[in-house]
C-alpha cells in the first residue's frame, strides 16, 4: 500500500515532533514515523533553555510543560575535584520566561508527539524505515511495523531526518559504521530520588576523561548525565570486579567530583541506568545531497557539556519549517520542483550554520578543557576569583541567544509582546 504526503519526518524526538507540528499547523499533510513506543526514556541532560519556552507555547504544549517541569534554573555550578564554584545563569532579557527548566524526555517527547497527532500529523508508531529510494520527484520510504510484519510505503517531496546521530541510517550496513576508538565518548544517564542538589542549580562536572552535568527535574528526580572516553572507562573497569559499565563509569565520576559524591550520598536510584553513543559532535549535514533535510543531532551535534541539545533540536526544526513555509509561498510542496527544494535546502543549511556553528565550537572548547585535569586545574584559580566567567560562558554558549534576524527571535518577540499586552 502506498500513501502520499507533503512531508515525511523520520524520528519523533523534539526535533522531529516540532517539525511535524509546525508543518501540520500550516495545513501540510505530514507523516511522522517513530520506531519505538512512548513513553520512553532517553540519555539526555533534559535541560530546556528559556529561549525555547515561547516556542513550546507556540507549539501548544507550554502550559503542560510548566505544570510538570522542574524548578527554574537560575545558577550554574562547576564541580571539579574537591571544589565547587557557583555563579548566576544569565536570564532571558525580556518576556515572561527568564530561566530554563528541566523535564524528562519520557514526558517532553510524549507531549510533543501527542500534540503532533492533535494538529493533524499522521503518526506511524511503532514503525521503522527499512529502505529509502527516489520515486521520480518524491522520496519513497518503505516501513515495517516494529516487531511485526506489516509493511507500508510512504511518499513525499519533502523528507526530514530527525532520528539522531546515534541511530544507523536506513539501509546502513554494519561494516559502514565507524570502528571503536579510545577517544570515543560514551554517554550515560542515571536518575535518583532524594539527591542533595539545590533547586535551581545546574552543576557542570569536569573530570579526567569526561564531563557531565546534574539537574533537578520533574517529580523531584535528579538526573546525572555524563560522557566518558572509551579508553578511560576501559581503564576504570580493569581496576575493579567485572560489572556494569555504567557503575564503573559512576565510580570514576565520583572519584573525581566530590560534589557528585556528596549529592548522591543519601540518594536512591529511581530508574535503571541508560547508555548510548558514541556521540558525534560537530557540524554534519543540515541539507543532504540525496535531497533530504536534517534537524536535531543529525544536522549537527554539540558536546553536551553546555546542555544545548534540546535547544538545538527544537530551534533547528523551527528554522527549517520557517524556510519551508516562507519559500513555499503557500503552495503545496507537491507542486515544488526538485530545484526549488534544493534552493530551500541550501538556504536552510547556510542559516543553520550561522545560528548553531558557534555553539558547537564553544562546546568543543569547554569539553576539551573539562576532560583535561591540567587545563581545568589551571583555570580554577581564575574561576574562583571571577565566578562570573561561568555566567559569560553560559551566555556565549547560546543560553539566551536570539539573533534579531532569526525567525526564532521573531516568533519569540511576537509571543512576548502578546503576553505583555494581556
């Protein structure tokens, strides 16, 4: 069976669901494909910067988000060795939302997916894209029901990839995947009850061979998420009894960060550990030679030391939709030629780099400093004397960045002005 759409979106995380919502709100026929059932947990720092809160309002989940998200994140901390340095987080300069908050992906993704279905997107879940090909001017995706044998072919002139940089591409062969390297960064996430972490504090963790963060999120749960080099983890596991990689990684983090050790001293684990990776930091391909678009981590990924992953996912999707809807001039994309779609893709890629490339570079610098004890140690006296440098770093990383020529800035200004008038 074949079903035609204006756009197919692969992956229903924050980037994919945001794309589906915006296009469906504009009257497009959208297919949103997700291979896993929801709710589902993900390895993620779960921080959502204040710049995204007006976008959540525009998407239609702002009130539900505020009902369950954790406390406002007003301070940033650095946990390194036995030391803790704390500084204010920069507030958003204008509007009703000044600081970000944290929400587990099992809640955020479910809210967004439900909203996509509510505004008219056709949700295919749990279905997996097994094969892609061109069918004239259309992208054709062959789906199979996850865990079953039902099949379906979807076709559309617009294909948006939002399945993350850690997932294999459809049709990818195992031999095409990169070999393991000692420098690979593996990601882990643990969730705790009764951790000793101040509400509103966002600690950044720096330790030999890795970095991470902690945050108090929804339902009083504290998330500990970190990345550790493969060779560092291998060395840690060789020093102790055989056991789970996550527990060996946690031992390493606690040995190098007294702040983590203290925070978890009386805490109880609320959920099983999650692991993923290796992560793929860097600018990837917002627009692809095969005529498809990418959003979220698949377009480009920042080291998660700055907690900008969800921001980049939502904002890259918003940026793409802005270009698709603006240049579509109200017509159905099925009337657009491949050349016109390519022009939109190149424009999107240029704007994407202008908005996100600097965040990726800054995150890379911060991550490499955090993973090297000598570099971090050299900076500590300066940070202890001038903790406001942490505030400046958070601002430079994009926590409150809204370029005046950005569509993201324009929609935020519109929502802020409306709230002030009310």
